C-alpha cells in the first residue's frame, strides 16, 4: 500500500508540473496520467492535483520560505511534489506521518533519491513550525489568484470581488440536468432517493438537480441511457431561454462539448432542427458522444463560427446560441488551472474574437430571430463590453431584457447589457447572458 500511495503522489507531482511548467490543462494532464494509478487511487490523485493547483500561490510562498535556494529547473517536478506534500499537510485529513513518508518515497519513484532528504526536512519543518497557521500579507498569496486577475475583479466587481475569490477557491458541487423529454426533475429526484442519493432542486431552473455528495456517473440512475447529464445549473439557463418562443431551426455555435446543444435537443421535440458547430475537430467528437448518449440527432459540423461563408447554407436560423470562447473566469472553481494558464493579454484577444464571431453570426439570423450571447466569464470586457459595442454598431439589433422566468431574477445581476450570475451564487458557476433580437425589416 505504501508503494501505491507513493506512486499516486509521484503521478500527482508530474500532473502539477505539466500544468505549472508545461502549460498543459489540468484535465488533459490528469487524463494522460491517471491510467498509471489504480482505480482505487484515482479519486486521491484528482484531489491532490486539483487542491495543489488551487492553492498554487500559497504553496509556492511556503516553498520559498522552506528552501534555502530554488531547485534547479530540471527538478521542477520535485518542486511540484513538495507542493503536493504541503497541500496534504495544510488542507486534507491525511495523517501527517503518512503524507510525509509517502511524499518522500515519491521522490525516489521520480528518480530523484538524492532530494528525498530535502523533502523530508522541509515537510517536517512545516509541521513543526506550524507554518499553515501563518497568514501571508501578499494579496496574490492570500487569495491564490494572479495579480492581474485580482486587479480586474477589483475594477469590475468592487463590492463582490472577495465573494468571487472565495467561490473560486471552493470545490464545486455536482449538478445534473434531467432530460425533461423523459421525466421531470422532481421525478428524477425520487429515483435518486431510491438509490440512497440525496439531492435538491433549484427554483427557476426546472431541469436542475444538485447532488448533496458527488458520485461517479455510473452510479446515476439512467445516466448511460440519457435520462440525466452532468451540467452546472447556470449552464442550463441558455437552452430554455432560447427555446421560449419555440424556434424550429436553431444554431448552436461553439457547441463543444455538447451539453447545451443536448439540452436544446431535449427541449426541441418533433420537427426541431439543430445545427451544432465547433472549430475543434477533437472536441466535436464529444458533441457526437453526448448526443448519442441521449439518443437525439443534430447536424454536426467542424466549422469556424466567424466564417459562415464556409459552412452556412444560406437559410436563416430562427435562433442562435453563441456560447463564446472566453477566459472561463466564471468556472475557476472547476478548472483552477485557469488561474495559471490565462494571461492579462488574453482578455483583449478574446474580446476581439468574441466581437468578430457575434458580428458574423448576426448574418445567419432571420429577421425577428434571437441570438443569445453567453460566456462563462465574469469580466466586463468580454461580456457587456462586447454586447454594448455590438449594439452601438448595428441598428437592427436590440436587447431583449425579458427573462425566461422571474424565478431566476434573484440569481442574476443586471448589467449595462445582459445579466451576470456570479460564481457561488446558489451554488452556481459564473455565467453571463445577453439576448439580442434582430429587428424585422
């Protein structure tokens, strides 16, 4: 068992190093390595990786105090392993002696036996001096966010930024979307209870179910048959909003991985035509897989949403869902690597791309039709900043500020254009929505 525990920590260090030093996404790094640990240890692996990345700034601050001088670049994986060890000591229920001994043994598995003694000394000093109780004065360290993002959150949300940061540093709950074509959310709640799984509903988002405790999808009743899907409740709002007027021909642009398009299909009924596009050939396969699981079909294309001349057949769409590529700063609690992988310069680049896609897709929308602009960002530059600029430049566009139901009003903040849900509100991810109507000529 000791070797198994050490191996799990060694693999966790390699994953963290791939994110911090290699710029790889956390999900991809875990997917590439988790096959090397037993199924029984995979939940531990994910916990160590996510926790260590989530607390990166705090852990690196402690490492700077513990080491006389930085480790050599070629030993960056040992820096990651030390961070994994410190995370266990400060934020898990793993006994200190097990965390120390198995982290030290992991250094040998990583072929750095000469550094095992250094790790042992650092970890034991950390516990001896009770360093976890020390509060750092640096804002980036205290909040475990890069300074550029702290500055933007200060500016955009002066009264809410601390709540946003606290939500970002928390663990996200597991939300499900019930397939309303087959049963209601209250009916599915009964099925969950029959499997001894506690859950609750959220007023205003009718298909959403929140599990009290996360579980594997294999444990969910009817999951493999498409009776339910894993999707945050905030991500479930767009489909019902767009389908409120019962459009028959709909485009889901930037559709991968297919959660929102699957929801549209579940709501569409007979005679509904959905086209789902995405420019990423690898991720478009996830759309196909998600649609196949729920047993519904759409026209799926590998296509660049900003270039409709390459894929559009000329027949206007009644409605368009634009889930725009963004910084994903509203879903940091699910993807803490965003804090490490994003740069301040990305925001301007994304803003330009978002505006270009919005302008391009306006061409394929029928007069009288609606386009719902959605991001999982909390930054104004990507949200109302983009929509305001578009409205000023297009006389045939007007915002429809009527919400699909009043029950979600309390979850949202009204912006200059559109609405924002902040991360952590009622357990939701952070999302922005703006509904635009194309004036009839």
